[in-house]
C-alpha cells in the first residue's frame, strides 16, 4: 500500500509540473492543494520507514506540521469556493 501512496503523490506533483510547464491551466484550483496534501501524507508515511528512531521522530514532526498546513490550505480553498 505504501508504494501506491508514494506513486500517487509523485504522479500529482508531476501532473502539476507538466501543466505548468506546458502553459496549460486546468482551471481547477484544487490541483496544487491536493498535490501538497498528498505529498505531506507521503512524507508522514516515509517517516515511519527510518531505521534511526531519533531521525524518524524528527522527520515525522516536520512531516505532520506540513500535513496540518496542507490540510488547512486545502480546507480553506474548499470553503472559499463554497462561499462563492
């Protein structure tokens, strides 16, 4: 399962990059926020794979902070669109 999550995070980042570099806009404001949210989930999952427990904890703290931030931005984008 972890491999599928990693692949999903990478695929969303690649799609975002490809659209940006080819001058195409999907018109969907959620792609960037969704990619950031998925990438943050991937980072949290990756933090569990460290063999060095201290390093893993340190990385996990940073990854969880990034996940909270990405989730907040995604929720804000959804709320802004719902209010419009």
